[in-house]
C-alpha cells in the first residue's frame, strides 16, 4: 500500500541526514532520500562507506571466483550520489559522538600506510547505521589467522587472487594425483553458492589454456547443523541442493563442528582432521566488533544495535539502524533474521519515518518481517528456491523459473537505484557484456 506523502515543514537550517554503510539497504535509503529531499534542498543527505563503489553483496561469491568482473557490476558512489541528490564521503566509521551528534571516521591511508586524509567528524541530525554484518568466528582458535572471509569486495578480490595463484601453480608444477583442497565452512546460501562456483571457476580457467579440469579440485562444504541451508524452512530445498552439489563433486559434510584451524587444515570436535590448502569461513553473523555499545547505544551479544520496530535505537531516537547490524524485535518474541530482503524493506520504511520526523511528526511505520522466500543459485548448474514463504509455506521453484526470479532480484535492486528505464538498460548492458566476454578472467 502506498504511503501518504508528508509535507515537510521548514526548519532554521538544512538538516543533515547521514547514512553509514553503502550496502543494498544503505544505498536504497540514500537514493530515496536524495531524490525526495536532497534534490529539493530540503535536507543534506550524506552516504559514508569505506569503499569507492557499491557491489550487490549476493554477487560477492561470483566476484571471488572470477565469474563476474567488478568493472562491470560496480556502481561508483560518487557518480551515483551526484545523479541522485546526495553526497558521498569515503571513510570507515570508528566511533560515534552522540553529544555533538558526529560520526567519527578513521584516517584514510595508502597501501604503504602513509596518511592521505586525517580522521574526520561528520555532523548529523539524523543518523542511519547500515554497515551490515561480518562472519562470526565464535572465538574458535586459528580462524582469524588461517581463514579467508567473504564479507566485502576487498575480501572477494583477495580470494580471487589466491585462487588464481593456486591454479597457476598447479598448472605449471602439478604432480600426478595432486589436488587443490578447498574447505568452505558454513552451508548457508553464501557457502553453498561459493562451493558450486568453485567448479565453474575451473571451467573458466581451462578456457584460457591452463592444463586443469574439475578433477583437480576437492571442495568440502562443512556445516554444523544436520542439513545444509539450515535457515531455509523447506527441507526439500536443502535436499535438492545437496543432491546437486554432490553431483558436481562437492563433498558435503553436515553435523561437523570445527574445534580449531591451522595452516594445513581444520580439526573437528570429533578429533578428525580435514586437510585444506584454503579455508573460506562463511558461517555465523555478527556486527563488526567496534559496534559494541558504540556511542553508548544499547547492543546485543553479537554487537547489533538494539532498535524499536520503527528502526530507531532504544537509546537515541535520532539514531536508526537497519539490516544485519540491527536487532529488531517482532510481536511473537522473535527477531528479524539477517536477510537482504529485510534490509531493503527496513531502508525504505526508515526513509518514510525520517521524513515524518522532519515534518515534526512521530514515526508511525513499524517493521514487520514477511519472509518472501529464499533462492539458491548454484552457478550455471542449478537454481532452486521457495517463494512467498509467509503464505502457507510458499511455492517451491526450480530450474529456469527459479533462475529468472533470482536474476529479477538484482534487476529490482538496479531499478531502485537508477529508476526503471536506466536500471533495465543497465541490466541489459551487463548481459550483453557477458555474452561478448563469456570468460570473465580471474585477475
């Protein structure tokens, strides 16, 4: 249902609305407020992110394996801000001064450590924290030292580089029966899709003359739960994906808990050793450690900001948090799960609540989570999912229909950021680019 428009009252000065985090939620709220307020000079909208460009997080595993080119799918924050009525500041948030209403950013340094820009303070009247989440190491010994993570574009590019080096080393120095052993810990959507994409990466590289094939790769997917995709309600999806993974050669290990990680592999709580040349850790969710009680805001055990259903923090009504970094309660006593669909819905609703506050009205929109479904895309091999889960368990979809819906999610994201015409045009252009360049290289 369309929300009624809000007539904004004039204030003594232009209000500063600051959004920290340029993921899907952060970008969509910055875009909506930029179009509605920034272009009309009714408020100053500023988006802050430590990167220069936006990548849709569900694409990270494809960037990590080289299936996608960051040059094609990245959106420059600066150019997008200029086109949609908001401002962009590059930097990493380190602290929050609520007394002065300022976000504190770390200095920007080059690769050698030389300071390019000193620490800064950004004034705000309304603050939206949308920094997302990172994988949770659960304080398991060796995870931080010996695993790689897939939380952001920089880490995806690190994995890409490591994979390429391992493949090239194998192509030039391999011996009979040698295998590249890669373990993926955590069989949620990211871990599952990453495991399948590894095999696609081998096929891509063989097209460039490397003497390799899928037999050189030994991928092990490890999950502590009794089945993969444990957060997906329909067990049929888990069963279907398990069958497909095994068919393409992935070793699926469930009910397996990790005790510690070394430079040669993983030790389980059952005293088993799983050898690995590379371990990708994709299990668990928490907000970054610096978010713990930042600025005196109430937070939970995994560093999420405690918020009301209006997405306002419990501590400060002028500070909002959305997405994975927010702990939002529901009427049944549960908490909103860390899902991309939730972050997007929270972002659009929060924009409306901020407009109400600017009009000196009480925020009236409260977030109620509705599970629209889950889709898992196993590279070119298979796509399966469940749609409209909140309606009697939803509808199971597989194959081309599921793939079409999966692709449509990205198309919708582009439309939210660019508008219907340009968003559709960009999606078409990206598709043409991949037809012209079917082998997007690891580099």
